[in-house]
């Protein structure tokens, strides 16, 4: 998971967020065309930060994607476990 510091991220217009997503996906497609195993799974916009979850072979590959896409990447943290929460049946 990466942290992208982006001041005002939560206030960005939907069209601007969608444009950034499309550009990011274009770069991911290029990288996969080069034989690199990388996929962006999900993103969360919170305050001044966008958190993105990737499946990738390495931290370096995630940072390469950010650099090529022209996006900030402050930290990369490997997700050790996913915990499911479903309290709707209680």
C-alpha cells in the first residue's frame, strides 16, 4: 500500500480524480506490456492523502509506477494480512 500526499485530495472534482486514474492505468498497461507484474487494486481518498493498494513484484516497481505516472509516493508498506469485517449479520 502506498501513501500519496496530495493536498486537498478529498476536495478534488470527480473528473480530475478519474483523469488521474486513467493516466495511472495507462502507465500500468505500459509496464505490464514490458513484462512487469503490477496491478493497482483499490484506492482510498482521505483528507490530503490518497492510499493505493497494489499487487506487484516489488516496492521498487510500485515506486517506478509512481515516477512514470508523475504521482507522489511518500511511503510503501507491504500488507501482511487482510482482515475481513462483516458485522451486518449481528
